[in-house]
């Protein structure tokens, strides 16, 4: 569980960050933690692993208010 000092990052790709965008970093970490090939698309996940990804994404990535 994130503590009060942990900031959420925006769910937007910046021209400045590119491959180091928070979504890509989070995805690569998730893949490593769950032995998923990093070239797998999140939409290809099923079952419990998909639920884990969605939960992690919702917790760690702040959606923009556009």
C-alpha cells in the first residue's frame, strides 16, 4: 500500500520522457515481477494476472482530467 508521501504519476506520455514514461516503466516492472514477456500487450492478459495489472495501474497511474 502506498504511503502518504508517494505521488501518483500522470497517465500521459510525454515527448520528453518517451520510453521512460511512467506507464512503460510500470509495465516493464510488472512483467518482470510476473514472468511475462515485456512485448506482451496489456490487452492480452487474462484472468487473475489481468486483474492484478488493472489494480496496479489504477493505484499507481493518475488519470488526466482532459
